[in-house]
C-alpha cells in the first residue's frame, strides 16, 4: 500500500523531548485503504511523540464523528469515536511490527509512517453494532422499524405457547421433585 506523506513523521531532526502533531482524518483517508463502511468522517488526531535517547514513545488520541449506516434500519447517522493508543518505537536490526504496541525499525531509519496505526485505531474504536440513537430512544420514524415491529413475535403469543406444554413433561417434572 502506498504511504500517505502527511502521516510520515521525520524524527531524526527532532530534539529530545515531546513534540505534538495534529491530523484531520476524512473520507479520502479511508478511501485510500479501500474501506467503504464509513459514509463520511471528521476525526481529529493528536499525536504526542516523545523522543528519548534510545527509543520513541508515541501517544495517539482520536476524537470525532464518523457517519455510518445503522445496522438495524440502514439509516445514516453520526457515531462519535474516541480512543487512545500508546506505541513504543525501538531500533534494531530488522523491521518488526509483530507486537501490537512495540515497533522495531532498523537503525538507519529516519522517519516513521503512522497511517496504518491511525486506520486501525479509528476502525477498532467503532462499536461492534452501530445502532441509530433514534432507535434506542424511540424517536426515529422509519419504514424498516415499522416492518420489524410488525414481524416481531408478540409477547401474548409467547405466553400462550408456554401454557400449551405437553402433559407428559409434567409427569417427568414430578420425578425431579419426588426425591
């Protein structure tokens, strides 16, 4: 995958200490990853890079909204996202990103690209099931919700089914209580 230049941090010229980087993540960022689950996005990313003598520490904070479709009604709505992540960058012989929060880069490396970490952080900050807030509080008026309500089993039917138990089961239940 091609790297996006704006998400590359050249750390070789930075002084030892903390450095702040701010990014805006929009729909074009996710199109680069060919991820089409989001209709639109407006996410602010704050990255604090702390350069030390032998390693780098990155602290990611994301806040914003992502426009997605509801899993029940398919109605678009804005889902807020908020998350943090810490990454330690060490220097070694070979590139190694097998550990989730430790990245090892070769000694001659002078920059780090964080686009993959941002992508994963935002996607994983989403809830597993996206439900429109109007569905939860009952204010959303949708044809799909009306159809779901019409097709859902009624509680009266469930009670009637419980009362119509085969009488042979009652005899078996007596065996449990006659001990």
